[in-house]
């Protein structure tokens, strides 16, 4: 397990010009399922195959548990992207496969709801999470990944 002091505390929300990033909470389920469900055809070509229970509440609980476990181990941090002007959940961005030591690197993966595309929200979210990765986590390299 990685023991950087940062990973021992709650993660504050990160703010950009257009978005606020924060860790997902259990009570985000309905909004998350709605955005993902309405954007399914838009997202499927770019994501791994969706399972039949992809949007079920039990699958959501497992997803939240995995997010928390990854964060506790210092290997990934999942964020939800909220549009600042409306407060609505627009997508997600994960800083994953975080490697410390000599490598000091990670991957960033993301998705955005179809109705939020083309507004610069993801550009802002990537900028915010990249700044966080380099300045706070002191990573040296970030790669875009699926």
C-alpha cells in the first residue's frame, strides 16, 4: 500500500473555470445512471462493452466500493465532473494506474454525457486533473487511456 500523506485524508473538490471535480458519492446514483443511460449510444463506441447490469444500483455500489479501495491504496482517484454553471453531473474523469517511486506516472480516462459535449467541459476537467496530478501528487507523466 502506498503511504503518501495525501491519500490519508478526504479529497477536496477541485475547481476549474467551467467544472468542479469531486469524488463520487453513493447518493449520486440517480443522476449518474440518468446521464449514462441517455448517453449510452454516444459512449459505447469508446468504452468497454457494457454489462447487462451496467446501470443497476448494485453495480453502482460495487463501483463506489472499488473507487474507495483504489483511492485508499493510492492507485486511482475517480472524480465526477459537474458543470459549474448548472451544478449538473456532466461526466467522469479518473486518474488511474498511479505509480509512485521512480515512475511517478498515471493514466487519465474520461467520459462525458452527450448533451454536455462540445462546451469545453472536458478540456477544463483534463486541465484541472492534470494540474492536480503534477502539482499535488507530484507525478511526472500522465497518459490518456481508455
